[in-house]
C-alpha cells in the first residue's frame, strides 16, 4: 500500500501549487505471477499467464486435475498460449508453482 500513498502525496503536492520542479515521486509496482484459463474457440483452450523469472507451468487435458501427467505441455514464458483440446476432454488443467487451475470442458 505504500505506492498509492506516495503517488497521492506527489499529485496532491502538485495540485496545491508546490513547485513541480522540486517534487519527487516514487512509485513502486509489484508484479506477481498470475494465470487464467478460457475457451478460445470450440476446440481450443487459451492460457494467459505471467510467470516469475525462471518459473514454469504445465498444461494438460485430463479427466481430473490432480497432478500433471508426464506428457503435460511445458510453459516457460509469460504470454497467451493456445492448446487444442480433444472432443472427449474432461478438464483443461494448468499447474503453476502457486496453484492448480481447472476449466471444465464438457
């Protein structure tokens, strides 16, 4: 919560007429890993993911999301990834270091 307070003080100081030449602002932004699963089209799952440096995630289509299978797709880079899904699929499963996400496909 330090960053919004610092930014607010800087903006308030400028609005009250303090010299903009002497104002100094510090904005701290914390970026955390994050992931989301969605259906991109009838036969494709979209994985939107932001990974920490050196982190990995795994994607698989399974009857239940209990543990990543040996053949799970490895994701090593942040971004949007698309994976085809079989018509008889149960769940799209995303395994990250922080959590397991599942998306029912039926």
